[in-house]
């Protein structure tokens, strides 16, 4: 975690602030930090680090995510079963009502 706080980007930001406060005393250091953070190798490092962080996050939380989706599937399935039962009961009631009306007419 400490490497996140003291990475090249943080150092570059600190150098910029110090450079600004000291009247451009660290201009050379600021230029070097700009070159480091603009390099393709640093960009690759950042992508690799982000990939590792996401992988670690998934490893830590995949069971919870899978449980969530399983629970959601179960709840939705139960809801659909209930809707089906209600609709079936409604159709049956409407059919009986129409049948009763027709019987009373004839």
C-alpha cells in the first residue's frame, strides 16, 4: 500500500509543488519526473498494476458476487412463479365468471 503513496506520480506531484514554491529551483528534477511518468515503461507498469489490483479484488470478492447473482436468480424465479400463479388464478376466475354469465343467459 505504501508503494501507492510514494509512486512516481506522487513524487512528480510533490516535486511540482516544491518547484513552484521555491521559484523553479527543482526544474531539472521536475523534467526528469515528467519523462519517467510519460515513458511507455511506466504506462505498462500502471496497466500491469491495475490488472493485478483488479485480479486481487475479484479473488477477494468473487464468492460474494456469485452469491448475489444466485440469490437474485432465486428471487426472480420465485417472483415469476408467484406472478404465474396469480395470473393462472385470475384467468380461472375470469373463465368461471364468463361461464356463469353465459349459463345465466341460456
